C-alpha cells in the first residue's frame, strides 16, 4: 500500500515538474505600414542627399534638394 501511495505521489510530482518546463509559443504580429508618396519621397531624398554628402563632402543646395524630391515624388505617384 505504501508503494502505491508513493508511486501516486511521485507520478503527480513529476507530471507537474514536466508541465512547468513547457515553452509557450510566441505570437508574432506583422505590422503593415502605409506611407504616403510624400513620406517616401522625403526619405529617399534624405538618403540620397546623405550619400552624396558622404561621397563628396558637399551638401545639396535647395534647388537640387527640391528637384530630387519632386523626381522621387513623381515616380511614386
């Protein structure tokens, strides 16, 4: 009888220990961003301006900046 009670207690104890180590699944959510053409054009212009500055050491003047922005904006629309 003592063996049966010990076996039952051991079974319950080990089953709880086994359940404690279970790993819960992580839920990954996908986020979709909708950017306007103006935002996309501004980002592309900033990246191009930064690349030009890094390569040449010169900044764009306002005309060049606006021209590049309008070009990217037109391509987006």
